[in-house]
């Protein structure tokens, strides 16, 4: 049981609404992170943006770091992620009640079922490591997040793009 740093610079740049980056620029950023020794580079969702599939493919074939392709819990998106050659396919689902209803319109159990299917596809069909990413994890009650740890066999990423938390908070959250 350990935590690993996953840098999201490449993904954030690719999805930046006010600026456009080329695949060459994103690859250069990923290579810089690799030189720094970052163990995981999240390069984005190849189903969403035009430059992300090329960026992920190029990074996956050139970095020592594990390259992460994200996708929603959909088979077609898992397939697209697998086509990039990424080392890890990270299946992203909302975990808070508000986001489950607004984004998926399903229960947490249904979202977990979809994620299990997608992760299984990545592992068995693609031979890559499948991770679960829980959106809005630090704005969700602990029992809801803990349910994922009891159900999923593999790495679970706790993400929250709005909620800022300190390392002591995260450590306490994980011990709960």
C-alpha cells in the first residue's frame, strides 16, 4: 500500500480552454516531467481532444514514467485509450451524490458496476493496468469513497479539481 505522484500537467494543458498546445509541446512537457523522475504522467483522455491520442502514444513509447490515459467508464473510450499504447488506463467516475446524478444519472452502485466492466476490459483485453479515478473524492462523505476500496482490486485515485486538501488531511482521510 503506497501512494505515487501522478502529474497532470500534460492533461491540464491539453484541455486548457484559453490556450491551444500542439502535440510537440505536450510531449516536450511530458519529457521534462520524466527527466524530473515523476513516476506517472497523466496525458489526458484520447476520446475528448484532437491532440491527446497522438500525445499519449508518443509519450507512451518514449518515457520511463508510466503514461496514463484517462477515460469514462465506457467500453468505446477504454478501446480508444488502449489504442494509444498507454501503460495505464484510468477509468474516471464521479463519486459524490450530486455529480453522480448530474453527470451519469445513476446510483453509486451502477457507476461502480460500469467502472468494474471498463477496468476489466483494460486489464483483460488490453493487458494494461486499470486504475479507478474517483472524481470529487474529497467533497464526498468517507463511507461513499470507502465503498470503492472494499470493492475494487487495484489502484484507486482520489481526485478533486476544486477541493484543495493538505497532505495531513489526505492521510487522515485514508486512515478513516
